[in-house]
């Protein structure tokens, strides 16, 4: 069993979730990207559904991550690479990461009082020929959000690096009325499904498979 994995993602939430269950992710950087992280192919293709889009971008990030891993001089080269991407959609329309406060406010107005879909794709593999990927769908219902609340929310830093312009684990949790599906998937990594993929590559959840302490009985 191995704790170590490679992570082709800049998301601190994915990194934190993996560490919470005992994995030790090494974040790979993409030398072709000036910011050093894997952007993937984030342009939607004509006629592409949210599910097709998020699966394609996650696999693209995985392929870039595998290429970056192959450039390393690391004895742990056999460790799997994990990549993921999340997309928020409302009635089939993708809401990406807001570019500014105006767009973030528009997203929140559109989501207010309605149910939207969140899909996270996870891709795990060791090579371009050896990988597995899946998409997890969740549904989130927001309560009615006032203009004052929207104005205050978009003044924070929270909306701008997140699909749909909100983070369920942050202040936006105050707006969430109900969730159907994977809470961690909405955060950015469906842990249940990701763990099964990693287990298939010899990296089961370390927190679950730690040696059990031996009990001693007193006489």
C-alpha cells in the first residue's frame, strides 16, 4: 500500500481532502503554463454537454500531469496521478469561474432560489494508455438570496476561483438549502469515487488501512 500520489491540480480543497484521508499528494506543475498549474482545455466545444465537458477537461489535465511526472527524476514514478475538474450548470448552461464581481453577482442571482447541477470528473492513471475516469453528479438547491447578501458575498475572495462562483464549504453554505449527491464532489473531489479509483491503482485510503493498534488486557 502506498500513501504517495501525484496531483495534477492547483486546488487547495482537493489537496486538503486527499490529506484528510491519509494520502500524501505531490502537486505537479505544468512547465508550459506560466502559472505552473494545469489549466486543461477550458473552452467549451460546440454542442458539448456539461458531463462531456468536465470529463474531457479532467482527462486533459491527467494527460498533462502524466507528461509532467515523466519529466521527473523520482523513484516513486509508479505512483498514480490524479486529476479532477468541476463544473456547475443551470438548465444545461455552464457557469464557470467568474471573471469579476459583476459576473459573480450575476451567477448568484441566477442560482438564487433554484436547483442547479454540479459535476466533478475524476481521472486517475499511470500513463496515457492506462487510466480510468468517471463523472459524479450532485444537485444543489439554493434559498432565495437577497441583493444585500449577494453584494456582501462578492466582496469576499471566495467566489473567484470556484466553478459557479461559490464554495459550499465556505460562506456560501449559508445559502444552500439542500444537497443531493456527493458533498465532497461539490467541493471539488468526490472522495468515495476517487478512493475507489486510487485503490484500483494500488493506493487505497491510508486512513482506513492503517495498522490497527494492539489491545492489551490487564490481569
